[in-house]
């Protein structure tokens, strides 16, 4: 059992089945030692789990859960990109966080911590990443959060 | 005639003249074997062609055409970055899609397919890319769509 | 005194103290010869200086100042990433510009020039970068602008 697989088990995390894009793109692309992961929605058991805007239909704890679900789906695709061995990951480079937000909601960083903290729980020090967190009016299928990512692989 | 030039001709595509930025940046930067292309608007014949928001003034087919125009302008800059030889392109790595959206519009992925499908038509399997598609309140000059991109060059 | 340090002095620019993230991420990550810098807000003297939306509470000159402040904070983190020697920077690759915008504000590029022009003032020709500039409904802590960045280091 790889180090990261054991870490996931210790955390009680089962990665979701990587979702198949319903549009004309792919979930990840590898170039050099970088892996670019497409923007992920808060899917759980194959269904979009958390919809609506922060500051309106969605509160911060639920938004954090949405961001964490996005991150789990990112890890599912990353795992596939690594041929099932997440020990090949050198580190998380960047997360891009889009938070569906009502007009007076300004706590996007708190929401995105749901994704960022998962990366650190799973990868430790190399899970620390650059990121942005911004509020947008609306996301695909009324998702509460969308997160994309860049990872580096060991060379 | 290069393979991709022939493919463009077969598709009946003439690349637009690459637009000169009207601000303090450049259309593309090459670093290592990566090409970063600036966010492109739906310009046609030197004019911003499609303005307004999806879900309000712009319907999905028109939004898809806007996304395709953004992608054509991306290819125009990429072509220049490659010294006129798109056969030097190893693949499309990532598209970032911003769709100007009314409050209840949630079909950003369908709109962005206008850009994504062009990449696959032109480059085939290596045209498949990671991407995000998000809804934003407004874009420069009231453009309906803005798309930026990362490509890899053959080494 | 390094070339860029002298340039900063000539421009009368003192870099701010790099802010410590108040959330679960890091200000920058280096991978290969690329430096990814997290989204920066218009902080000055440790305080968020410019809040509100362009086209409403914030006018274009103030928005440009906000973008420039974001860029100064980017440089502060970049400087730290370089161990205090900005001469190690090969160039600015990309800026991502998010401008908090009222519904009828479409001049995001003009606002982002406040960041882009600083990069060219400091780095000259290698300060020219790819970028996007988009309007969003709201940003963390009601900031007027958020900018993230990618730089290349000399190898």
C-alpha cells in the first residue's frame, strides 16, 4: 500500500469514481511533470450534491463541504493520471477556486479552505499550494463551488 | 503545407489576423515548451462580434459561436507564437472559460464547447484539454465570452 | 545592488512586507523554473486598502491603484521566492485579473493595466506577460481587485 493510499485510508477517505466529462474536454492533461486538472464540481456518488450561492441558499460550512467534494474529485482524477499511485505526486502547485456568491458575500477564502485543507491532510507539506479564491455569479448546473488544479509529478 | 494548415483548410477555417492588445500586456508568452495565451474575446474581422450575457441578450448557440471565435483568435496568436507552423504544437493543455451570465444561467459548459470542439477538430486527440467554465457578471467591452489557453510545443 | 533592486529604488518603490496567508495555502510555490503566486488583494501597510466594486463605489483610477497594489504584493512574494534577488527572474509569464464589477462595468482591462504596467516598469521587456481580465461579482473581504501570477526563473 502506497504512503498516500494509507494516508487516505487513515483519513477515512474513499476517492469517488472519476466523473466522465459531459462535454468536449478531458478531466486531466499531463505535460512535462505537470498535471492540469479540469474544474471540478461538488459531485458525490455521481450526483451534483451542493447547489446554490454562498450568502444565500448555502452557508459557509456547507460551502466548505462543497469545496472539499471538488477537491476529492480532483484527487480521483489525479489518481487516475498517476496510474493509481498517488505517491508519484511531488506536490500540489495551485488551486483555482470559484465560489458562487450572493452580492454581499465576501468569505470566499474560508469556503475554499475546505479544498485546501484536504490537500494538506492528504499530502502534508507538499500539499501546500498557491491559489486564488473569487466570487462568481453562477457556476455550471448551479453548483456552489468549482475548483481546478495543477499538480507536479516526481521526475 | 503543414498537417494542421491542411486541416484548417479542410475545415474551411481562415485564422483571423492576431489582434494587437490595447493594453499593457502581450498576446502570448513562451516559457520552456509551454505557450500561455492571453484571454481572447469573440473578435471577428477586427471587431468585437458578440456582446451581452448568456441567459439574457445571448442564447446558447450564439454563445457557442462566441466561444469558437475566442478559440479562433487563440489559434491566430498560437500560430504566430509557432512562427506560422502549427505542426510544432504538441497539444492543447488547458482552456479557461469565462461566460458572461445572467443570474439564472447555468449552462456555461455547453457554451464553452464551442471553443473546446474547435480544438479537437483542429488538433484531433492532442486537442483534448483540461478546462474550467464559469459564469461571470461582465467581461471587457461587454463581450459574451472570454477564453485563455495554455498549449505545449513539441520539444 | 541587483539590477532589479536598483530599478525598484529608481521607481521609488519599496516592496511591502509579504503578507502571511490567513488560510490553508501558501503565497507561492516553485516547480521547475516556474513560480506560481497566490491571488493577491490590494493590501497596503498590512491593511486591505481598496474595497468595493468598479462602476459603483470605485472609479477607474482607484481601481488601477488597487491592481498596482496587488502587483506590489505579488512582487513582495516573488522577491521572497527568489531569496531576495529579483535578478533571478527570467520574466513575468501570466497575470490573472479579477475585478469586482457592477453590472454595467466593462473596463476591466484598463483597471488591470495598473498591475501590468508595474511589471513592465520593473522588468522591462521580460515584464510583458499574458493575462486575462474579467469582472466578478465580489472578491474576498470586498476587495476591488484580485491578481494572481506566474513567473519564470532563470535556469
